């Protein structure tokens, strides 16, 4: 298991965008991300909030992120 650092949501969103996810639509801090061939993903975090270790591991597992992407 990879140990993920707690990270600001803005940084995680930037990493997702670099790995091919695009913001389809946004309403406030709620964003719907899309990537061809994969199900849509709702990203519901304020930019300045920190995403903890468990949530980071969950996002990474389902969305294909690696620590080097951050």
C-alpha cells in the first residue's frame, strides 16, 4: 500500500487534469470530471481544504493517480 500525503484539493484536481480528466461542468465547488472510456467522477471538495490520507488513497485507486502525479 502506498502512503499518500494529505494534500490540498486544488493540487489533487490539477493532478487529475494532468492525467487526462476534464471538467465537464461546475457549480460552486462541485465539479463533474470526465475522461473518455471511464465513468464520470464527481469532485466535491473546496480548493483550500485538505484531502486526508484515506480519501487520497481512494481517489488514487479509482482514478489511477500515483504519488509522482502530485
